[in-house]
């Protein structure tokens, strides 16, 4: 269109682009963008505060509680591929958590996502190490959903471990 105005707005940390034709003033958002904005809540990412821990002592305590995960991961048995992945993911949880609790500002939002995603990854690896018979379809679906909804993946795999 020859005279097109592009407006950029912010809604829940996502950039929205709307196009208005100078003649009609109609909203012509792309179909993919409209579908993405209408996705169910379980597929929306986690939003958090970027303010951080309230006191320095709280930050230190949170970082200190991350260190046992690193120690457990380093000392965990590595009998096969599944147990090795689980041990490495424990180290990842400790590192991600420590980085998250040390962070400030806008970086904190992304590191919180990394922290939650590593927790879900560790849960998935543990369920695979305990139950080697998990289907490949379940593991592939978990891997696809993990970046978008890590808490849902954790809940599913934790529930599966309880069933056994």
C-alpha cells in the first residue's frame, strides 16, 4: 500500500505491529501474528519481576543454595548416557540458578527463563534415567514445549516418575 503507517506498541513484553491504511484505517495484522497472540496460556512464556532479591543476604543465600546442585552433578554416577545427561543437567541447574540470582536489570528476565528451563530439563533427564522406556514421541514433544512452558514439562515428567 502506498501510504501505510506502522505503529509499534508494547503488550506484555511482546512488540506488536499494526498497520493502518491511510484510506480505510483497517487493522491488517498477519495471520501468524494473530494466531500467536491467541495461543492458550499454557503455551505463553513465564513473566517475572526484574527487581531481584530484596537484600544482599538473600542474594548470597540463594547463590549458596545453588552450589549443592553443582556438587551433586559432578559426583553423580555416570553409568550410561541417560545418567550422564542427568548429572550434567544438575550442574546446569546450579550454574543457571547462581547466574539468575547474581543478575540484575533486564538480563534477570532472561536468566530466570534459563533457570526454569534448566530445572525442566533436569526433570526430563531424571525421568528418562529412571524410566528408560519413555517414548521418543514424549521426549520430542517435551523438547519442543520446554522453551515455551518449562513448568508444564516439569509437572508432566514429575508426575510420570510418581506413577512408576
